C-alpha cells in the first residue's frame, strides 16, 4: 500500500528584544548562569508582570508577514505544568486568542509552489535551562533562569506538509521571513529558533488522519528532515506489519539517527489556562496594525519577483539570492554600481558564496564590500583582467580585505592585450613546440588548446585569451 | 496622656508641633505591644530596632527644619503578605516562614517616603485564606474586645493591632472582605479601595483580580490620610489606574444633604442577626437625619455572589500558588526526586484551608470543568457588576451591614466548618467581584461587640465614601470607644 505523511510544525522563535517579555532583564545569550534575573522572572511571591510592548510589536509584524489576521484584543493565559525550569510552574502564553491567526506562507519544492497554512502565531515566555550533573544517587540538577522570560513567538502551521523536504523548505522559508523582519537571530544552534513536528501517516487517498506523533529535539534543518524521514518510515513499517502507532512524544537522537519515546500521551487534565488577571489585555487598534504594515520590509516573495521583473534574473537565481536577506541586500548594492545583474548573480551564487562558506561568514560580514565586488567585475569587463584572474583576485580580496584594484596592481595581474608583446610570446611558444604545431597543421585542431595553455603559462595567466587565440591562428 | 489612645492625625499634630518626638511615639507603641500583644497576638514579626532607627531619622529631619508629611514619625504595621525588603514576609504560612524578600512592595516604599515607622508584620489567615485569622500557621489572633473571640480575617492582625492600640494604623489586604470584615469585628475603620487604586506590586497574591491593599485606622480622617499616601498609578502594576489621586482628606466634610443612598434589601434577609440589623437600621436613620435620601433598592444577583467569588478566587489562587514548590525559594522538604520534593513541600508547607481552596480551584480550571465552573463564574461576575452599575445610576452610594453578625468565638467556625465560615464572606464578596470601593466603619455595639456599617461606592468614588463615613462619625461616638484590654 502507498502511504502519505501528514506533517505540521510548531516553531518557537526567540525575539531579539533588548529586555524580557514581562520584566526589564537582558535577553542576551551566553551570560553566566542566573545573572540576568530579577524577582519578576524568578517568579518570586508578590511580583507582577508588565508586558514589553516591543514583543507585541514584533508579534504584529510577524503575523502580518505571515498573512495572518491580527487580533484586535490580546490577552495572556497561564499554562500550568510542574517543571523546575518554569519558576512559577506556569508559563504565560496565549491560549484561545493568539495575536495572529489564519495565515499562510509559500514554499517552492521541486519546481512546485505550495501554500502552507499558518494556524496561529502567539506570544509567550521562554523557560529556563536545566543542567543535569551526574553523580552517585543519580546526580543532581542545576537551573539557569537567564532564559526564563525571554520572549517567544510560537508559529503553528496547519498539517499541510506532505514530505520531509516540504517541512524543511517551510522551515527555511520561515527563517528567511523572520530574518527579513529582523525580529530574531534565528540561530538553531543557540536555540533561538526551535522546531517540533507533528507527524502521522495514512494510506494515500484516505481522508482521515493517522495517529499523531510529536517529534522534538531537531536542532538543524538537516536533522528535521532526517528525523521526519526516519519517523515516517517507522510508522509505515508499523502499519505494514499490522501494528498500531501509539500516540507519543519522541525525541530525535541525532547521533544514532533514531527517534526514542520521551513520554506516552495519555489522558490529560490540560494546562488549566484562563485569562491572566495580572496582565491587562492589550488592545491593538487598526492604526497600530497599519503603522506596522507600512513599516514592513520588502519580504522574500516580493523581492524575488522584483529581481525577476527588474533585472530579468532567472527564477532559480532570484530564489537563491533572496533566500538570505543579507545576500539580497548585497546583490542590490552591487547591481547599483555594476548593472549587469546576471553576472553579479553568477558571482554571488558561485565564488562569493563559496568563499563565504570557506571563511564561515554571513553575506553581511563579507570582507569584500559591494563596491569592491563591482570594481572587480568592472576590471574584468574592461579587459584589464581575465575572468580567471578575477577569481584569483576575489580570493585574495577575501583573504586580505584589500580592494580589487589594489590586488591587481600589487600582484601585476593586468591582462596583456598588447598584440606586439603577445605576438613575440606566441612565436616563442610555437618555436618551442614544433611537434604540436605540426599536429595542428595536419588537422588536429585540439592541439590549439595546448598551445593556448602554454601561452597562458608563459604569461602567468595574464594574456588576453581572445587575443592569444587570434595571434596563434595567424602565426600557424 | 496615653499616646496609644490617639488617632494617627492627632499624633501627627503633636509630632508637628514637636510636643512629642517620633522616638517617643515609637517607644509608646512598642511598650503597648509589649503590654498587650501576648494576649492579642497580632504581630508575627516585630522590627523594634528598625523602627527606632526610622524614628530617629524622622526626628533628625524635623530638627533640621525639613517639611515633613502628615504621616512622618507615626508608627504603623503591615499585614504579613506585603513584601518588606530584609524583613521576612511569611503570609502566616510554614511555606514562607523564613522567606526574606529581596524587594519591597510599592505601598511600603510610599509609606517609607512619607516617614512611616514600621513596627512589624501582622498575623493573618494563611495566604489570606480565611475569615478568622485562625488558619495562620503560627497562632490565632484574638479580638481585643473579647479575647475569646476572633478578630475576623484575613487581615485579623491588622484590625486587632489598631483596635488594641498597638499601631496607629495598619495596612491589610482585601480579596473578598479581608479588610472590611475584621474592621467590623474589631470596631475600626477599614477601606477596600477600588480595584486598581492602590498598587499590588509586592502584595503576595491570593486572587489577583480582586486583591487590593487598604488601610485600617481608628477614624475616617486617618483612613483618608493613609489612602492619600498609598494610592495612585504604579508602573510596576499594570492593573493600577492611571487616574489623578484627589486629596481625600481635603474632601472630608459633613454635608451629605441630598445624597442618594440605596439600601439593597438582599443584605437584610434571613441570616442577618436581628440585633445587628437593628443597629444598622439606626445608622441608616442617622444618615437620613443628616440629610441623605435613603431608599430601599435591589441587587438581584446577590445570592450568586458567594459561589461565584469562590470559583474565581480559588481558581486564581490555584494558579498563583503553584510557584511554591521547594525549588528556588521558601520551604523545601526533600524527596527522592523532583516530583516527590514538590509534593512533600506542598503537603507540609500549606495548611488545610489553603489545600482545600487549591484543590477546588484546580478542579474548576481542569479540562471538562472549565466551562461549567470558571467560565460560568466569570459570566455571573459580569451580572453582579451590572447589578451595581444599575444601582449607581440611581444612587450615589449603597449601604449594608458589613457582616451579618458580630465576632464569633474562636473555634466556633473556621477550619472544620468551612461552610459556616463562608457566611462571613457573603456580605463582602459581591463588592470584590465588582471591583468597587467599600468602607466599613463602626456603627454601634451588640453585646459589647462592634458592629460595622458597609458603604459601597462606584469605582474611584473613595472620596465620597470617606465623606459620608466622616459625616456619620462626626455625629456619633462609636469610633472613640476603646476595648478594655488593660483590665484583662
């Protein structure tokens, strides 16, 4: 029997506000444990929360970017569960009235555009971190409350995803949008972007859903895809063997490449949510929503279309360039100085990206500013340097941070386009290779390539390749 | 002259004219506490050294010629659910018996700034859950008018200390009647301000949608003075109203001619002690005599107020008290694992009344119960609010007995008889659900025990309540009576 997977993602995004959601403690990552805490985020008796309006602002922004309806009335509800990283034993979240609902985003997978529904976007506070120390009698645990109260958005998709590849594409697109919005660092490795998946399988064509499994602990796009592939196969195998899928929460084990059961889901009395009396509801009027809408940056889909419409870039190029806001910004700034967009795009997708990866840098951190890349391309276009030399120069620019012209001049890389000077070198190469010259004259046209190579070698690559070809043919 | 017999504003005049120093006033209060508190048992913690240090600072400021406010140098005390930095704040619970807050409540900062002298922290029902102060994990407080009787609760220590002359004024907190009821039982003035009038920052929660801090005083003028000092917007409590605070004392006058007062008949029904009823009726006649127009009216949803109050308050409490788990503050009773530690801590840390309320509140919020209980209560709450809104379209204020009875004997109600104790909340909880201001003041005595008159106003009409109370007080003598503790 053929099966299909039904996948929905719950994504938690840490917002990059300066202070926490209900107090003024810093949200910065990596501080000494329990140094960014106060009576409020420690949940001490008698303390009261005050909502950070920047969090609401980011919530509206994200909801709008994900095509959601923005709630006009927003409240928080305590969600109760006993766990020592939650000092109040409840988390302020939004239960029945999320800030955003009924949205969608678009993904492209295998050349097909899919619209994935967003059920809701809601604001909540993050929990602290438990650190388990092994020892006799099972060891002990320490709690770091620095992260307690860091603002989160939870973005819940509809169960519209049908494959691990789609899930990954959704997650990548979501991260791109969040980057464009500048509301989060979106670093999966630091936990500022986290993802849980709900996945079930059913016979293709069936209209009912199978038993849902919640998968946690996927810390990269790759592990999301791998975990889902594994989990789908596991569920299909169970069904094929006539067994049932038991509802559970499982954790992805990256090193072993398997999912393991964390807890079996049973009857639950729920989280006992009710409207939090200590937090006054927030009214979001249409003027506020409109202001945020006006201030929204150009989003990836619109930008991609602009690159296609204004610069005639192929869809593929536009997709790659706009997948990173920084890369797209870099593109725009380079094209403003060097208008051959396709050449710029080729360079950015090719050597530029390769060098970024090699140096482990984001586009915004490139040691080569857009005007220097434009200068390099200009030198190539003018014929001052060859394409091959240009690649070499870019490499040096990344390594040293020097400008294009400076590298070219310092290393004497200016292309030799002087016919007289080159003509002499060509004559010398021909004289030194009589056998090859004879082959050529006997109809072995491939021999020309060897001779070109010899001229290039003799000029350390600086010879104008077109001119070399022309001169060789003349002299042969 | 026995300083401890004076009201706060009378003492304030003596301090201002330098006939008495703050140190002398503090000494008098501490001597009084020494003399009577072994019998009254109002104080959980005494802060004698800090009190003298503050008093010396006030005296020094006065001798430098600084202009001081009316509360400077006047000794007072706080209910022990109001956080005081470096002074333990226990909620009269084993859970917090040794807990010292690292921060202080906004009301404490405001009173300190006004030059108040803190004598100590006052006993209460555990986590403000009770109406007798018998649920305190430490000891019950006694009613100064009859040591065999309860002072009421949950602010029993706050009311008893004022009645016994141990503090010139105190702060209490009121969730369903916890200021007004003990004020009535102890024959003092107690005001529950409008929800949002006084900051709750630093008040350990029982039910945050109703909790309010308010003063307990010997007369209405004192009540106005204290409210002046503590009321107003606080950026640390987003539920406080950003409204101007009038000068409550300046608003006191005795002219209540033409004021329309409604008398809701539901508060004079079965269960009201006949003698209390007669005393309250006479008080209403007095208001009429002073020129007010008193008419019978109705608050039709009154009978639903008590169950509604319980559902809302207990549900909120079950949420707010979840944090007492032994992990990072308060009592910790170890266990084999974290869950057992949570259970052991809560089992030993909470008394039976708190546990009962937490269980009921948890139940009311559980999936499958929420709609039938919590949500239904929230809807009835709206109806109760609307009852009052309709009444205030016709009347400037409402008047009722604060309590249907006088103070009862220790052990008579309370712990083992939760429903009997419930009656004590029935006259005060509707007001709490509606978030309205209400004041209790002495209006007579039944068998030697004080009877309280409850004045209820529209939101933020504290000035009007105080004015009517003042008019009544200026034409009666009940507030001048003091319990005969000396002979005991």
